[in-house]
C-alpha cells in the first residue's frame, strides 16, 4: 500500500541533511541549489505534493507570468533579475538624478550616470559607497550616508 503524503512529509522532516539531499535526487532527478536542510525540506515537501496532486493550475501559472515583471524588482532572484545600473532597494536610480548632502561644511553633489556609476567632483565612482569613502576617508554604506530610503528618495 502506498505511503500517504502526510506520512511521507513527516518522514522527510525527520531526515538528516544528507538524507534530504539523497531524497531530493530521487524526487527531482537533480541536485539541490542549497545545503540548507530547511530550504530543501520545504521545496521537497512541495514537490512530493505536486507530483501527487498535479502542481500549479494553468490559471496560477498564468498569474505568475503576469506578476513576474513586478516581482523581479524586489525578489532575490540574482543579479540577472535586477535592472542594470545603480539601484536602491532593487529600484534603479534614474541617470541624471542629483544627490546632495551637507558634510563638514561642504555641500556634496553626486550625479547618477548613464549605464551605472556616479560622478562627484569630476571623478567617476562605481558606487555611492565609493563616493562616501572618498569623501570621509572611512567605509560607509553609501545609501545610508546620503540618506536614501528604499525608494531612492532622501529621508
């Protein structure tokens, strides 16, 4: 008699990382992208259920395709999913944007360049962090130093 889905998932939960990896190979036919047992367990539990019950409906797949362009902006899908050039919280900073900050009686002016990078005092920098380091002499998170929120606007 075949094992119930609930029993199979309960069994997965009791397995070691090596056992979950071995089960992953059996169920999916490939290697997992992670060595994290919890990550593998969650995806393997879904795969076991999908094999039994058929996975996502066609309507769900269509809806995912509709939402994908919006999700790529904020989901950690890797660098390929993010727009080229400088970003703030996954959103691109528009070339030509001028970022300013007063620091030690100086008015700092940084311009976002086309194709990525920043210009400050006639020099090109690969990141706001590099600009902040050049100005202060010490390491700063560039977005924090210039007071940018996740949406790219100053606080």
